[in-house]
């Protein structure tokens, strides 16, 4: 089974701060990580390879520094990594990103494509399903378990708000995955050594049979008209003192907000 896992390098959101003047992310000095859901995609690829054989290729589109994320993927034991890096890709929205990734995945060849359910920075959850549309294969989102795999089909559980849905799709297909799917492994010793020296295949626009009208700025119909931090409609308040004092302060606050009525004794 030839598996392709798509990973995005994202800023570690636990470290991200907002510039209050410009309302933009302060990215300087913020460490980058592999999008957490994409680690689950890599792990599932490795687990399926262990069961059914084949190969796991990890692909990412981004600037040259994304190489470090791909080397991390190598240290987890994937067979091959591909970086899509070209000035022609700059300014891509999700449509142009998915178009570029789809062209490269077509070139690699695939039975199964694994993506995270969403990236923790862009957060649109569009890229996975869009790749499937460009490649004209079925896609299944929010996958929490892979149950059965045959030569021709895959049966999975989808995480819904109120439960799970069991679905089968024909292969080749694309899955977007949630954290519940598996526990990503730690880097292996031998794989980590290999990750330091293994070449990272880098592809630009030339050779990917891409229509220039579909990539980069030209292929990006999304326009960001304004970005802002939403105003908080409510505020948190910390109560200090002993548990009794905190309880009394809480009752007083609830009473002044007219959430509870009556005397302290009744409350
Ligand atoms: C008008 C516009 C211009 C933009 N210009 C730029 C720009 O110049 N530079 C820039 O860095 N970003 C730019 N972006 C952001 C960029 O389009 C998104 O970061 C990208 O398309 C991924 O979308 P997302 O973060 O919502 O991912 P999601 O759709 O939430 O990601 C879902 C999954 O898709 C896969 N995936 C997502 N992105 C990638 C990737 N790059 N490589 C491999 N797999 C991936 C991962 O498996 C991920 O878990 C721009 C966006 C817009 C709207």
C-alpha cells in the first residue's frame, strides 16, 4: 500500500502572541512544530505499512525551513520525504495549496492519502478535502479509527459530535484524521541517525505539470480583507481568600448580576 501523509509546519501555538498594535501574530522567535494532527497521520501511515507493507511518503509545501519538519518525519521512520518549495507557490490560499499538493501526490503515486483534520494555525480544514477533489478520489473526514482495509476498500470510524459513524470508501481515498486515531511514536535511534543525512527531495513548479493559473497568488481566489482580534463579550474574574470567603464573594457576584435572588441564608 502506497501511503502519502501531508504535513504542515506550524508555529507552536502555546508560544504565539498577538501584536496588539497591528493585530497580527508575532512569529519571530516562535518555535515551529509539525501540525499535531499530522503526527497522527504519519503514525497511521506507519501502522498501515507495518500491517500491509508498501511505503510511507511524507510531503509538505512551504519555505526551505520546512525541511526540519520533514527530517523529523524521517526520524519517525517514514520512507521518503518531499518538499514542495518554489517562489511560484508564494501567496497560495487553500485552493492553490491543495492543487499543488495534489499534482505532487499524483506524481508520487498513492493508494491512500492521510491529512490532519485541520492545521492549528490556518484552521480551515479545507486542504485535505480539496486535494481529494483535485485527484477525483473519495475523502472521509474526522477519522478516529481505521477498521478494515482490503485491496479495494477501507472501512473507518468518523468522529461526530454525538457519536461515531462507520463508513466504507473505495481505494484510492483520502482521510483526514483526529487525535483519537492513535498515539504518535517517538523518534527511533536508527531513524534519527538516518534523518540527519537522508536527502530531502525538493520539487518546484517546473515538472509538476501545473497550470500557472492554478498556483500561487494567481490560483488563489481567497482575499483577506481584514484581520482582527475579536472583542471579548465577557470577562473572567478570580475570587481570592478562603473557600468560605470565595463562596460568599461568588454568591454576592451572582446576586449583583441578578443570576440568583434571596438572602445569603437562603442561597
Ligand atoms: C489569500 C491567502 C494568501 C495566503 N498566502 C500565504 C503565503 O504567502 N504564505 C503562507 O505560508 N501561507 C499563506 N496563506 C495560508 C495558506 O493558504 C494556508 O496556510 C494553507 O493553504 C493551509 O491551510 P490551513 O492552514 O487552513 O490548513 P488546513 O486545511 O486546516 O489543513 C488540513 C491538513 O491539510 C494538510 N496541509 C495543509 N497545508 C499543508 C501544506 N502546506 N503542506 C502539506 N500539507 C498541508 C495537513 O495534513 C493539514 O493537517 C494564505 C492564505 C490566503 C487565504
